[in-house]
C-alpha cells in the first residue's frame, strides 16, 4: 500500500460510512502502520483529524526520545 492508497481508502470510508467509518479507518491506519510506518500513519491521522472525529489516536514512534 502507498500513502496515496491509504489516503483514498480513508476518504472512501468517510464518504461511504460518515460518522460510522471509524472501524474501517482503523483497519486502514493499522495497515498503514505496518506497511509504511508509524510516522506516515500519524500524518494521516492528523491530516484527516481522525483523533477528534473517530477517536483514533496517533502512536508514539519508538526511539523518538519524546
């Protein structure tokens, strides 16, 4: 999966399911974390405001020193 694929899948879930898209989006985010890394997944969470809208929180990246 590419970042653009993930972005399209998230947007499609939002368009199709609206406020009930959380489970579908969570699956995409988990796949994104696995395929592309935590930073990319977190960028998508921020871009689509998924934490506020669907309670999907960003992950802390390991070794970030944060």
